[in-house]
């Protein structure tokens, strides 16, 4: 092989698009393995296998999965959003509206209980008010997305953001593997489990994994409830921004101005475009534009989601959890338990299980 050929190949290997392509291929390979394994163990399912295989690789070969040039994080976000939009293209808009609106009273209860627990218990544990807010909104709303939206508004420090995201991600992993088993143990219906997962599991990726691991119908319901829950980022970010004077110590006027400016920017940035596309896709299906292709589109969306979950697993580095410390983990655990328990309690009271 000539020196010029080697130089060309070496140059291609260092290109960003090539490195990201390798990262995508790794996620696809994991997804294929997960689909095969899910075929042999349907009670576990491809979504759980995808995350489990990703986590094993992340911790067995940390140097590989921590290569930022592979774009694993971007792959997980993009594929998850694309998968959700494709799922919308197989649903009826009327069903989405009924499920979403029907979940709002339950979401109001679980969010209120979770935020109250995070703020009050966190104070008794001596956890800084900013981290209490981040863990509270991350647990009750939308995991890392909610934390990212709130952090600039309350002027959170980098380590507080990292710790809170780590805590939320840890319980995402726990939920993915425990919720389906608990759902079967409790004898929940597909609709009951979907609502429970949609209200009580932190991040969208974990909701998708847990929901579809239980059943296709549960996964669909869980996704719709979770997307409804995600839209509530906006009023909560506004509420936290307006409550800064009560949550923390008085700041100087310059910081307050910066906080108001950050509030406006984050409210604008928190508008979930992929949810709008999800609704548009469902409207297209309701209008008959998808037609007989709806089932194929749904299957494609499921495959894309499994690729996204493989990328999520590749970001599960257990050593990062050690750095979060014990008190934030305790706060995250109790807050998560309160949200999950209140969801089950309200559903049981209303005979929705």
C-alpha cells in the first residue's frame, strides 16, 4: 500500500462525519443484538437489552464509549426524537388528545408531591437549594432536558448540574429494569402501566424503554403521557424563575437582571419542537395521509428507538454515580418514590389501574 493511500485513509478516519458514522454503526450493531436477544426473551424485550448491552460496553471499554467524537450523545437524542415522531405517524390525533388531557390531573398531583418532597427533604438534608430544584424538576418532569432548561435560570453551578443529571440518570437505569417487573407483579393493565411509567419514570428514553418492555400498548400510552409531561417544562421554568427571591438568598440587581434574561431565553428554548412534529405526524395519519403504511412506520419508529436506547446505555458510566455523593442520591431516591407511589395511589383511587 502506497504512502499516499495510507495518508488518504488516515485523513478520512479523522473526519468528524466518519467518527460519528462509526458511533452510529456501533449503536446500530447493539440494536441488532438487542433485537435478536429480545426474540429469544420477549418478556425482557429489545429496549432493555439495548440499554443493558450499551451499559456493559460503556463500563468494559470506557475509552471507546467516552470518545466524544463518536457523537453517542447526539445519536441518542436525534434517534429518540425521530422514533417518537414516527410513532406519532401511526397514532390517531384524537386518542393522543384524550390520553394527554386525561393525564393532566394525575400529573398535577405527582409533580406537586415530587417537587414538595425535593425542596423540603433536600433542605433537611442540607442540600443546596439549587441542587434541590434541579433534582426536583429532573425527577418530576423530564430528566436531563428539564435540568438543562432550569439551570441557567437559577444560575446553577457546573458541578450541581453534573451531580443532578447523574442522580436522575442513575434512577432512569433502575426504572428501566424494575418497572416492567413491578408492573407484572402488581397486575397492572397496559393502560395502567403506561400511565404509571409516563408519570413516574424520569427521562423520555427510560419511559420508552420501560413502556415498550411491558407491551406495545403500554409503550404508546407511556410515550403520550411523557410528552404531555415534557410540555410542562415551560410553566415550571417560569415558576422557578419568578420564585428565585423565595428559593435562594437575595442577589444583587445585576444578577437578577441576568436571571430574568436567562428565564426568557430558556422558556423559548424549552419549546419541544419534536413534540410539535409528533402531533403533526399524528394529524397526518388521522387525515389518512399515512394510510396502510402506518404499521410499517410504527415498526420503523420502534427500531430507531432501540438504536437510541443503545446510545443511552453507552453513556451509563457507573463511576460517575460515585461522584454524586450520598445525600443527592438519597434525595433523588425518595423524590422518585414519592412520585411513583402518588401516581399508583391516584390511579388506584380512580380505578384506572
